[in-house]
C-alpha cells in the first residue's frame, strides 16, 4: 500500500483528480492482479493506513458521512508536521526544548511575501523553537525546518536560547524582539495565517 495519492480518485486533501486517477488506477489494478496470478495467491488488502484504505483493485479514499472524500492531509499529516516544532527529537536533551508554558522572547521571521513564523526563546526553560504560520505550505514548512536546524546548531555551540535568538534574528530584526506568553504567540501565528487565507 502506497501513501501516494496518485492511485485514488481524490487527493489526500479530498480534491477530485480525475485525470491523475484515470492515468494511474488501472496500472495499479493490473499490477496487483498480475502479482496475484504469478504468486498463485488471492489479493488480500492489508490494514488501512491513516491516509487511505487498500482494496483488491487498488487504493480508495476515506469518505465523510455525506459521501465526500475526506481531507486526511489535515487530519494526519498536518499534526505530524506541526509536531516537529513542538517536540524535540530523540531521547534526553537534543537541542533546546520546543514547548513550554509561560513567557518567551520572540521575533517575526519574514519570507519573500509575508511573515512565515516566529523564532522564540526562553532562558528560564532552556527552550527555543520556530512557530510556523502555515505548515501546510511546503515552502513555509521547509523554511521552518531550516530555522530548527539553525537553532540546533546554536545549541551545539553552547549558546543560551536568548543568545541564539539574538544571533539568528540579525541586526535589523533585533530591534523587533518582544515578549509574549507562548500560548498567545501560537494563537497569534495561527490567527494571522487563518486571516490571510480569508482575505
């Protein structure tokens, strides 16, 4: 079973993709039946994944109660992506903590067109991370991962979270460093992204 949506009538966001499905679905079905005959075994679809459910002839979308295709991307991939910014990887202390309660220093990070997120830091908690505005946008998501790598390098150099923030912010952004509760910063980032999509 593949995680690709190229075999399904709807993509992982629930949008129709008739041309893609027509080009690929029959190829998968033919390959499955060919394998079944070559191995002298009946097709036995494995367990469904978070993204789709296998059938004897290929892969099908999950459906909502009204019959429309489900947006599994938002349900599963989005939380997975966002988790990278809130959970430090591995065991023990690998880099700064990525989630705390309480106040943080922060600075906005600008992309080519708009703010893509916020760098934040807390010396008291030994924490620093990047709060993305839109992890569903691949360009913004990749930029956010780059900022996590920069923070990891700063940690490895022995910089405190606030020192890392100051160094990574750059001369022009340093004057914009502010203080806010992390929960409020996250709310602000998500509100700004939601508002920009509605305008």
